[in-house]
C-alpha cells in the first residue's frame, strides 16, 4: 500500500485548521486547489462528519470525513473513486505547537485503476515533498486571509 507521512506547521490555531478542513461551503474549491468546482458535491453532513465528492480532471473520490475537535483529528475515508480503492484515505492530527499548529498528515492509497496504480507508485517517492508544498500553500493563503 503506497503511503506517506509528513508534518506541516502553520500559524493557524488548531481550531482554524479544523475549520479549514471541515468547511464544506461553496468556497471549498478556492481553498483547496486540487478540487475543481465541477467535481465538488456535498451529499450529507452531520455535526462531526460529512460525505462529499471532490476531485479534478484526473480523478475524483467520494469520501466520508469524520473529525474529533477534542482529539484534534480529521479522517477521510475513500468510499468510491475512479483512482482509489477501499482502504484509501487521509488522516490528520492537529497539535498545538508554539505560535500555531503542527499538522501531521498520513496518506494511504490503494490504486484501483491503472492511473491510480501509477500515481500511487509515486507517493512513497515524491508524495511527501509535493503534498507538503501544497498544504503549506493552502495554510499560507488561509493565514493571509486572517
């Protein structure tokens, strides 16, 4: 199973990071650049969970987000996807650190299609560097928005 783990620091508080991860409003695609508005759909939400479809021209996935503010965790389970199979998903741990939050990201991918298997093979090699850069950019934009 291709996976990667890395940590990104942000000056946002853990509450602000949690809000960024769990804001399923109409601006989500603007906050998360890998999500195209045309692929974004909210199916259902609850007080500590949401089921959404997100993606872009290369791939999409229907996911179940669940979070625990007290524990500082957000989990995303892939329910269906053109690229990723069962067992795929994300785990975030938000830890107060100095002037903000350390966000520990763990990504697990099980390639379902040929493209998924090819992209999945790159995750252990270059995933942490590329994804860390993307998360840092998302957090910088949120920090600037204040």
